[in-house]
C-alpha cells in the first residue's frame, strides 16, 4: 500500500491543509458557542472535525485506526474548563460577580491587565492536553498500548488535583495577587473567617458555592485553569521523559501552546475598546465589530487553533514520524465487541449524538416558543435522545456485517472513511447551524437599506464570516484532497 506521509504530501497540499483546518476549526468553534452545542458538547463537535480531518490528510498510518477516533473526540471535550470571569481581565477590570452586602450590583474593580493575560494563557494551555498527546502519539514511532494512554491520563488528573488543592494557590499569589486579595474581601463580607485557599479546599472547588461570594468565582476559576495547565505540562513531560517519546512530548507541548495563544490573541475582540487594557487605545470601535465581539472571539480562537495545529503536523520532519502504513486488520479481536464499539462509539456517539443533540435542542426551542411544551430543555433533550436512538438503530443495522465478516466498517480504511465523514459531518453541522435557529440567514432583509442597517448594528458580521468560512472550507478541502491524490500516484 502506498504511504501518504508528511514527506509525500505536496507543498501545495500542506498549504491547503493548513488553510482548510483554520477555516474548519474557526467555523466549528463559532458553532460551539451557539444554541444547542455549548461547553463540553460543543467541544465534542470541534473534536470530531479535527480528528476526522487529521485522518483524512494523514490517515494511512498503522496507528490511525477506527478505535482512536471516538477516544480523541471524548478526551478533547472532557478537559475543557470554564471562562468564568477571565475573558475581560485583559481590559484591566475584574467583576465581583456577586454583590457585596448592602450593594445592589456587582463591583467592577481595576486590576493589572497583564495578570489577565497570564490567566488566559493558563486557560488555553490546559484546554485540550489529552487530545494533544493522542494526536502526537498517532505520528510517533513509539508503540503505544492501553497502558501508555492510562499513564498519560492518570498523570494529567493526578497533577491537576495536586495543584488544585495545594501549589496553584501559592502560584496565583505571584501571577495574580489581586485575585487573592479581592477574594479575601469577599469572604470577609460574608463573615467567612478563612483564607481563599482554605475556602477552596473546604468547598472542594465548588463553582456554585463560589458564585455566591464576591470575587470567589474568579479565584476558584483561576485555580482550576492554572491546575489544568500544570496538568497539561506534566502530561507532555511524562511523554517526553518517562515514556521516552520525543515526538509526542514536543507535539503535545506545541499544540497546548498554540491553544493558549489562540484563546488569548482572539480575546482582542473582547478588550479592543477598553480604556485601560493591555492594548493601546484604538478609539471608537464600530458596532459591526463591537456587537458580535464574543462570536468573533470564538471564530478566531478556532481559526488560529486549527491553523496552528495543522501547521505543526505538516512540519513534522519525516525522519521523526512513524512510517508504517495502515493495514486492514481487526484491532478488537472479538467480533461482537468490534461491532459494538464501531457502531456504538464511532458511528452513534461521534457522528450522530454530537449532531442530534443540538438539532433536538433547537427543535425543542421552536416547540416551546409555539406553546406546545412548557419546558424547552426537557422536550429538547427528549427529541435529541429519540433522534440519537433512531440514528443508533441505523448505525447498528448498517454495520451488522461486522458480526460475521472480518473487515473494516463500510469496507473503508479509516483514511477514506474520514475523508467522506469529515465533509458530510461539516455539511450537516452547517445545515443545523444556519437553518434551524430562530432566524434564517438574511431573513428580513428586503432592500439595500435593510442590509446596511443590519450590518451597522453588527447583525451580519458573524453570519457573513461563517458563510465565507463554510464556502472556502469546501473549496480548500477539495483542493487538499486532490493534492493528496496527486501525492499518492
């Protein structure tokens, strides 16, 4: 079988792959912030496209089998943290979230914006560490077993836990002393006679408890993201020094760094009009940027992340990467388990559930607004479960031949499957995103004046940006795959 490694992909193919991944991840991260996705579930959707695209471009490798696909998606979603009060701190301000006793509104206090910069970098670095080491391991020459992945996962969670309940509190006093000082004020206001560290330990880092105490939410969130960042660092160092895997250690460190920089740099849209932030004053910011600032931050976080990840992967020197081509074997020897795993996790969880959930939640919202159901979340969840069950039944039916025949799902090797699934999943996501919300694209625009008015109000910025990203993704994805075919000949 012809090997399609980094060295065999044409120069144009590498450029197209980087552009495609940037557009794709920008679009998916913006989608992540929309109704129906959100938080961990939104990151699952981002993870689906990232791992499918990586397989589509580099997938004819021995380690890139079907079994790794849902694991990569799962471990990308479960490690993401919370923004809390962190996003606005590079403006030079911090909110208390909860009001002090006798005050009607939360306080807004001035802080050093550099401290806010530190916290955003911590946030991004610890965002996707397990996904980062999984991706690195797929390219590495080291033979990975379940034991190696268990070690890396254990190191992350053990390190994160140790830092959460000890070292992070002392480090926070150095990198963001205002977070500690203001939290002390909030605790004192509520008559709680203990340090922020002891309050965190006593309440086991409970975010719901912290939200009731002025400035405690910020303190708790800061401890969490710092601890995750150190967990990410130690996980990469474990791959590098304990497992003796130079490639996985360095690639995971680079991916975590790219994520940190992406989340932080894109935050410019949220702080651009600050009068005392980390950026120099820029004057009046137009509404078409200011109004959709959060959505622009989401899109460009994903854009920079996708660009950075693919740039790392296409630049890995050929001499450092595994050269073994993929061979169609049965990784899970028990056919029933192979059937359940493939139809259940690869098809149902990865491709179906991550799409059916936002679709179900959006349909639930429409039914609620029409007065047909009293609770939109409940009916949305029910619809999502029903749609997923139907999709699962179809998935298991289509794969039933795996019970009797030793072959790949759909008789496709993972790289070919990923190429088809990536395009199909992206198109399906776009349909759900654009056409199942409260308002259809360009709805209500009947004249040039309507367009101008909506544009000036910021209502079209993200729509046009995501539409362009969608169209350009299809174009550059096609070009990337053509260059890949050309390299194969």
